């Protein structure tokens, strides 16, 4: 694996790969890698000839400076994990590489309200930052395929919208959520949970799975009430649980009127904010595939 590459060295290496007829898969991350990230590397290895992973803790998507400061940075462990996973290139840019003062990196597209609900409502400006960094990274890497996790449902929906709006040639592949043995969705933040909360955090996926079972007998408001009550246990504070149309991300009133339905939630476990989701009615026409 070629490691810690900067913009120009990465671009000239990828040019050679492309000239040799190789397809390129790209996995953007913020580091502190876990098995969920590695599953994206595996998906890229399976689909494309060359896998590029970036590690960049993007300042423009943090609305809380403290959260940015506390974000775990574990580069040497990450590099070893990527090497074991047979990633070909690790791109490790600095802030000035991604946002050089000479280049306008802003992205002027209408997100059509996809960014205002759920995560967007609680993290103002977050998705503008995500769109800005992913667009800039796509410009640098120019991959054939982009691999993202279903874990961040709203994020990949917005990135698919951006790809469509800006006519990117890159195809988005969405990969399933990897979970810890107790069902907790893997996340870099899980390391910061105390062991008791980490064990009890299984309540989140249990609740989502219950909703999947109850979807044919409960109304949407009954599902929401059931879930918010179930997750209201000592140490936990559910911030939102929305049952949404997977295309528009708007809350729905009745499952019957929608062909793609997802339950998305954010829950505080102590002072750690966890997100998770479950697709309870899969899209009939496949958009970005969950591979
Ligand atoms: P992050 O480093 O948190 O920005 O995540 C980088 C990518 O990994 C995003 O596309 C996430 O959706 C994906 N990801 C994070 N956690 C998981 C997980 N548990 N399973 C699968 N993919 C994940």
C-alpha cells in the first residue's frame, strides 16, 4: 500500500492506474477505523481494481469545535488496518490540501430540504460541509465508484443527490451497517462509551428490529411512541426517531403510501450521540445499491 499520499502524488499514481485500464474505488473516511470502514474497503476491493481510502477529519462539517477537537486520530493503527485489508492507496491530506485558498471549494446546489431534517436539524451546516468535502475529494480522486455506509443514511442520500445534480460520472455504492455482537452499529464513537452504556446500547437496534416486526400491525404514530418509550432507559436519551420516505427524507403518515420507508434515530448514551437506522420497506427500484 502507498501511504499518507498528498494530492499531486496521488493524482499522478492514479493517472498511471487509469492509463493501465484499472477501475478505481474510493472510500472517504475520517479515520479511527473499525470493521465497518474495513467492510467498505472490502466492497471496493471486490468491485474495482484499485482501492483508495482517504482519512481527513473535515473541519467544515463540525458545528461543535469541541467535537472536532475530541475526534479520535489514530493514523498509524488505521494505516496498518488498511494495509491488512489490501487497500492500495491511503490519501492523507491536510486542511490546506483540501481547502487551498486559491480554489473555491464551495458547492452551490439546492439540497431540496434533504439537509434540514434529522441530523441537519440538530447539526446546522453539517451537510453543507459533507457535500463540500466529498465534492472536493471526488475532484481529486475521480473514482469510478464511491463506497459509503448505510449507517449514515441521510449522508449517502444527500451525496447521491449531489452526484446527480453535478453529473458526476462516479457511481455510489451503499454498504450495509456492520454491528457489534450486541447489535450496536459500529462507530468510532463507541470507544468513548463506558462498558455499561456500551452493553445497554443494544437497546437501539433491538428497538429498530422491533419496529420492523410491528410495521404491519402498528400505525406510524404508534411505532414512534413505542420506540421512544422503549429507548427511554437510564443513561439514554433518544433525540429523535423518524419514520421517513427514503427518497425525500420527509416523515410519513402511513406506510401504505410509500414504497421506500426507513426508520432513523439519534440517541444520546451518556454524553455520546449515536445514530442508527433500519430500512423497513426497501426501495422497489434500486437507487444506490446496499451491496
Ligand atoms: P466516517 O469515518 O465516520 O466519516 O465514516 C466513513 C464511512 O464509513 C461512511 O460512509 C460511513 O457511513 C461508513 N461507516 C461508518 N460506520 C459504519 C458501519 N458500522 N458499517 C458500515 N459502514 C460504516
